[in-house]
């Protein structure tokens, strides 16, 4: 797919972006589907604000993605849609049927444009000028020019058809050809249909489409065939179904009546010469040579490039198969299915542990074979568990890699100098979260670049370096995943925000705390940017960010210092994450501590315990530092049932730069645990960030060190 | 609770308000001496009682959480919730796993009796209680072979927030 972009306007598309095209196309497709559904369901008289906002967001998301990937035509059209939709949701205009029609057409045109990009941009560009002007005049409150309508319906078809033709294009040495197959005259024209089945059954054969709308003329039916096989092979294959003397193959003539007589005729004839775009199109020779050269030299280059290595071979492989083949290499499976698998494997592990425990009592000499079998079972179960877990976990770098290119383009457009830094790329995050966090992060990063970072001259005037820095950092913290978007730009202005809020009619007294003022930017329609650009400034970004993150059960925190930059921290709960942990015992109960927050542990008796203000304020001296001691037995009201507390062990934990010591009875060990959240079926429990299932099937609570530390402060 | 049965037999209270009209199946279970019924369609499974993992700072009727094939499920002891005299845990103590408004939870009861099919005329409206008896979640009283079945709307009980289970997952949006 990548190589076919050579002839597209964005021939310089970054290497690392192409791997995300598929994701974008899928996302955009979903957004357009939703847009269409919402538009179709909309009630013009009493249009719901929520629906209008949703429609707007669909268009906005498509636009954002398209701009990121450099699909200018898509971004342009969505921009016009957005302008109209923005007025609708602000109630500056009332929705009319004409608007819905034009918006739906625009949706169709977008689909066609996306399909064109997906097919490699070889098909003729869709002319959306009429649509755009229709959208513009509607947005200006005038009725749509009538001419805008008839031009459109033909476009999606005309553009859509060459794409399947691209599908069978395979090895560059053996190029796909467009052929016309005449079958007949046959007594039963339906016989010809069986040929179509052949193409369905044999995946590599190519594509097969009826011409003349599948109708026979005098018993003769015509089909369009795009294949890499030779004529002889094809005829031999077809002769299983139709007598060879009734078959004739000929090259597909230019402008051959593919859409003959159809309303879209002029456009479709234009499309015809492009059919075998692997032969004739300007990009084709390049495609072939790149693909064939890809094997050795590129691989070598990739080896030198180190980290890029996995990407490059993948790309050269992707150059050969078409969009259809790219679909087959990944499988979209619903998260529930994976979750179910994970749960089943968890059960299996527990059962296996039980078997192992029971069998250990048996005489190994007698049940030698069974013991060996159980050992195998144990190993296989562990491998299985690891593989299943790895399905869901992907490193943050997958998300982070999307940004450098986007920022580069954005910075160039805004004439700013921006350096992009990532931290914690390898922090693993649940797949479901990664998918959902990408859009909000994109908004945040764009915002940072657009609103945060100043122009180079301005930066120099303020005594900062010319180049601004945007940092994306991910880490596991206190049982959550924290993703921070930080910039060293101008930060938020308290004054501006308050003024803007009042202008918007939001109640904003001077007494608001800083953090309350910062959170004003999450109000719908709130934007402090003076000009609405296609980058940002419509004020849609932040409320979507907030909504998406809240939907994930997370929180957004903003820290800002005017003149020095701001940081947006997205804190997400661990719905499913694997965590290195330390398990501790208190009386007969087991609790889990995130290993990342454990600093050290020691026996209490070795150290000097002191009290401040009576027994309530216990402190312990560790390395010349006095740390507060928290007795977990008290916090969790652990029943002792009269048993005497054994000599305690203190575990020093750290969170947010604060240290403290937790008193426990014993350390039970370190292990990786799967974090489950309690909120799914219950609610948040104090000082507990989640739960996990121990080897014996019992549930153990995971301590929220962060909130324990905060508690000790108050 | 004695007046419960007598008032149910009172013919004056035969106005059937808020009672399902068609035939419905109920799972009946015992809490102490009382017999209750819940809509069978809300029941996911029935398990023996196993000690759950205790949690601190939660109401006393929340016994803790258990692992149900990888899902963390809270366990509510209805005997404590309904303020019955004793809550013993023995071999007959069972946990009914319910699936209510997208949430899975287990309720501890003294034993499950059977599944009873009740039609509308077997269900009498609940009598008026003084404020001392919390009857919001009772939909009616069923009569089966002379036994009285207290029919509870478990969905209402769970989603009312009375069980302090927090927001239901569906209402988070």
C-alpha cells in the first residue's frame, strides 16, 4: 500500500506514518458510519444538543486524523462540514433537511476520498468543490445551490470501482492486467455466474466483475477481470465451468462501456485508463523497483537503523499485498472475546496450580508419568498465559509514534520550532485504553503546539530558547497509568480564562482557585485562541478530551505556570494491566503493593521508633530521614482474633516524592499480578486501587500507595 | 413480621398495582424464617459460600469480594441487610450470583428452595408498613402452597444505591 502513494500528492509521507493508515481508515470509517446514523436519526424540529455535538465530533475526529496523515482533501471537506455543524450546535442556524442532505452527501464524498487514499491514491480525485460551496453557503445561511446535488452521486461509485481492481495486484514482476471476458452465447446465462465463484474461492486469482450490470446481451455476458495469471491459465480454469469455445478474452479497452449509459459516465471513462494502474500510472515503475529492491538492501539499512528494524521489513512486505491483504494480516477481535480468553486462562492456571499441589502428595516413583505430564502442563499453561496476556498489552510507543510527524507538520504550518520528547515509551498499556487514549492525546499535543508554544521570536524575547519542547511521558503511578503532556510554552493565563468564561456566561468568580480556573477550559465550546484555525481553537478539543477520559474512568489534572508552560496529566485506572508487585501479609490477610512504589523494607526492631504527639504520630528514622509510619492493620481494620502480632516489618514506599513506612506482619513475595478493578461491580474502596487474583483463587486487594501517602499528610 | 402475612390475606388489598400481569418465574430462597422470591432471569448462578476477601470501611452487610472466574464480585449478605436475627455461615449457606443492570454481585442467603411460577392473581400487593419496616424494594407477596413469598425487586434494590455499591456501570456515561 505504501508504495502506491508515490504518485499521490503526499509522496513524501513519513515512513513511520504509513503503518497507521489502516488504523486511521478504520477509525474514519467508524466515525463516518456514526455521522450518517446520527444525521439520519436527527429530528429537525427538536434537534438535541447532544446529537448535534456528537455529529460535530465525528466530523472533527475525521478532520483531525486526515490532517495528521496529510490527506488534505479530506481535511478540507470536513473543515467545511465542521463550520456548518459548529453553527448548528451553537444554534446560530436551525437544521434543515437541505443541510442534512448536503452533509450526507459530504459523508459519501469523504468515504470515496478515503477509499481513494486507501487504494493508494491512484483513482481520480473526487471533485468536492460543489459540495464545499454548498456547505459554505448553507453555513452562511443561504440555501444550497441546486447544482451541487446531481454532480455528487456518481463520484463515489466511479471512484470506488478501481479500488477492488487494485486488490489483486501482487508480485510486482507479474503485473495485474485488466481483461474483458466474453462468455457465450450460452443457453443458460446464469452459468457464467459460476465463474465469479471461482474468483471467490481462489484468493490469488484476481477480481471479477460483471459488466453491463450483470445483464446478458443476446446470451453473451461480459465481465471485467483483473488478474496476474496468463490467458491460457485463465481459459483452462474457466473451461471447468463453461465450454472453452464460448470464452474469449481481450484486453480491456480504454473507456470500455463499464458504466455505459450511467449518469456518472464522464467520470467513469476517465477512470478507465487508470485501471491497471500498476502498469500505466506514473507511480508504478517506482513501486515495482522499490518492492523488489526492498529485500536485501533495505533490510541491511534497517539493521543499521537499529530500532527501526521491525518497521522497515514490514513496510516492504506491505508494498506487495493490497489493501485487502493488509486486512488479513491483522484481525480485529472484540475486546470481550479476549477478556473471556484471559479469564479462562486464569481459571486454567488456578486449576493447574491445584493439580500440582494435590499431586505433590503422591508418590513420585509410582506416578512418574503423571508428574512429567503435570510439569508439561505447568509450562504450557504459563506460556499460554503469557501469550494471551500479551494480546491485550501494547507499549505506549505505539501511540507516541504517531506524534512526531504530526508535530513536525503542525510546527511548520504555525512557523514554530518544536522539539518532541517522549518518556516511558515501553510502559505497557491495555489495548482498549490505548485505542481510546489516542484521540485525547492527539488533541492535547496539538493544543500544546498551537496554544502553548510561542513563536520563536516571542520565545527569544522572553529569554527562552528558540525551540519549544513538548514532552509526552507515561508511567505507572499509584496503581494508575499517568500520561503527561508537558510543554514549556506560555502556559495558561488566569486573567484570560476568567474573562473568556464570563464572556461565555459561565459563572467565574475571582475567588476560584488556580486549578478550578484551569479546569474551565474543559467547558464545551471554550477556546481562548483568537482565531479559529483548522488546527484548533474551536473549543471542541478539551471537552472531548475530558469526556473521553472520564468515560475511561480517568481524571485530567492541569498544572500551569504563566510564562513557563503547562502540563496536562491524564490519569487512567488500570482496568487490566500487569503489574510487578510485592505481596505482604497482615494477620491472615494478603495485600498487594505495587513494586514500583516500594523503596526498601526492614525489620522494625532494628530501627529506632519514635513518636510525635503520643502514639498517633509514629515516625521511624531511615537513612537520616524521619518517615511517618502507617499501621496497615489499623487502616484496614484487620481482625487479629486474639492472636499476638508478630514483630513487624516496615516497608518504605514512595509516591509523589513523599516517603513513608507501612507496617506489615510479613513479606510474602514478589510476583506479577493482573490488576482487576473493583469498580466494575462494586465501587471505589478507600486506599485500594484494585484487586487481583492470587494463585489459589482468592482475591487480594492492591493498595493505593498514592492515597495512603496523601492520607498521612492530612 | 407477623402482621405481614395477616395483611396479605386481607381481601381489601386486592388492587394489583405495579404487579406484573403475566406469569413469571421466581427463585425462592430463605433468609432466617422468611421466604423471599426474586426474578429468576436476574440469577446467573448459585454457588456455595466461600469466605470472601474482607474489605475495610464498607457497610457490614458487604462481606467482601470473591473471584468468580476472573471477575471480582462483591458479596452482600441480605440477612444482615434486612436486619434478620442471625447470620450464620454453614454448609447450607449459599450465594446467589445475580446479574443486575450490568453489574454482577453475589447475595448470601440461608438456602435456596425452588423455582416457582406465579401468575398475577397469586401476587398480592404489599401491605402498608410503618416507617420502621423498609419495604421499598418489595413488589408484592406471593402465595405458594400456603407459604408466603416476599417478592423483591432486586434491580431496584441494587440500583437505588441502598446497597452502597456505587454507581452502576451503566450510569457512568
